[in-house]
């Protein structure tokens, strides 16, 4: 895949993921078994994680305007790694708690897939002349 096509797909991925992240709380209301932990108990937790993901989503939308900008590279790596870490922890928690198995077909694979897509589409590291 050429660089132009990768950049267009990365822009789209960041835009869609950003919007979905901002809408995490309403998505959780529609599909609680895939996105709301603790059986809906702990509403404060869901509000806090929703605020964190809304902020991450806003930055994704901002970076989607120009993902090839070398200044955005650190954010792209952060988005990849924070989602892998979060999904990894959730995977083991969902495997160990039968009440949370719905996450194995909801937010857990979604975060892994988005991270993989962003990594694959990430612009090449810029080279600087010495």
C-alpha cells in the first residue's frame, strides 16, 4: 500500500476512533455487556474512563487532520500503547470473571484491532539530514 493511501486510511481510522471514543458513554448504554464493566455497578468508574477516552478521542480527531506531521508521532505511539495495555488488562480480567465475558467480543478486541491498524498505517519515521 502506498504512503498516500495509508495516510488517507489513517486519517479515517483516527477520525472514526476519535468519534467512537467521545461517544463511549452512549455506546455503553446501548451495548453494556461489551463496554460497561462491573455489571453496570460503579457508575463513577464508567464516567471517569469515559472522560479519559473522550479526551483521547478529541486528540485523535485533531491528529487526523495531519497524521504525517512528525510532532504527532509520539501521540500515535501513545494511542497504540495505551490501548494495548488497557485491552491486555481487560482481557485477563474478562477471562477470569464469567460476568465480564461479553467484553471478549466488545471493547477488548476492538482496542487491539484499532491499535494494530494505527501501527500499520503510521507514517514512516522522518529522516533528518546531519
